[in-house]
């Protein structure tokens, strides 16, 4: 990338039944020291009064100091579909994501753009460190959740290592590597970062510029058991894509075997013997692939 880009930033906020938190998210964007070019809110079929909350505010003010705010409503189709619609409607050069239950520090966009400039806009993905709030109380992250930059592909294999609310991407990435996978009910962010990290060097701002709020009863991590099921699906998809190097493929297969082993053990404990057999058979198949590759 070169400095000829205008570097306009579109903010995409997917929301679903977040009437009580959506304005906190939007106001954190409106309060940025570096104004966004536009804010795109995609309502994924909310039925809790979210639309009324949004319509009660003067979003379409002609005040030049307020970025343009666009509001789209779609039939409930999941967060990936909502993000993808926002990406397609965006006109900015960079797209920053913000979940509707999270918020930003006021210098978040300013610091990200500054770091991109310092690196001569040679990178197309940048994220920040974050603060975790659970049920109103700040909690410490585990060592495994520490964020970083550079070649993070290996780290991305284990768990999701970029929070969507902290990420800003150049729009060309979606043209080259695809959009969020709408067939995945969970771990869609893990799937996206894994695909991108296989080809892109990631920039990281080691400052607490993103505030993640948790503890909701309807979070996806609570809605689905065995989240590694979806990560396994993503890993297998990545192998079949044929877009990774031989060394990356070896790392993916190694991680895949580990996760299938965990799933098999968990299924046996729950006396889900058919599922356990399926995971065991897949594990054996990938162990064979690993030996063949060596």
C-alpha cells in the first residue's frame, strides 16, 4: 500500500437486541479525536426496541462535525451477515469494527492511523490492546489472551487472538480473502483472522484503546458448547483452500489433531459416543495426513 490512499475510516457496528448498549458504542465513535468518515449500523433483526432507541437520536444531523450515520435493518441472519452487509455498504478505505456492546477509548482511531502512517501504510490490518469488563468489573486477561503483532499465524491457530472491536482493516483484504463466513454460527472471527494472518503481517497498538464488555447471558460463547467444533471446521477449511504454505499446513494439521482429541475426550465424558467416534476417525485421518506429509 502507498500513501496515496485518503485513509477514510468507515465504522461498522452490527447489533442484535442491544438497545441498552448501542448508544454507548455509537457515542464512543462520535467522541473520537479523529472523526470517522461514516458510521454504519446494521440491525440484525432486533426486537427489543433497538430501532426506537436509534431513531430517538438525531443521527441524520447536517452538522458537519458529526460523521454520516447510516442505519440498515435485515432479517436475523447472524453477526457475520451483519458485518458483511456493513462492509458492502461502506465507502471508506479502512473499515473498523465495533460490536454494539463494546466501546472505544477516544483516541482509538487516531492512534491506529498514526501507527499505520509510521509504518508507511505497508500493513492492511491493525488492532489494539483492550480492557475487559465483566458484569461491571474490570478483570485481568490470562497470559494466552495477550495481544501482539507481526506474524501471528501460529498464535491464531490456538484461539481467536484479535478482537473484532479492536480491528481495522483495509477494504482490499475482503476483495482478496473473502468476507466473514456466514455459515459459521460462532468463531467466525477466529476463521477470519486465521485466513488473513496466513498472508498478512499484523500491526498492533499496545495501548488499552478498546473496551470489551462481557457477562451477557446471550453471548455466543455461552450459546454454543464445544467452541472448538467450529475452530476445527475452520482449520479443515483452510487446509482444503490450498492457499497456505507447506509449513503452515503442517502447523494447521498439528493443531487440528489436538483439537479433535479434546473434542473426542469431551464427547466421551458426556456419553456422546457417536460424536466421539466421529472425532476419533477424523483425528486418525489427519494423523495419517501428517505422517504422509513428513
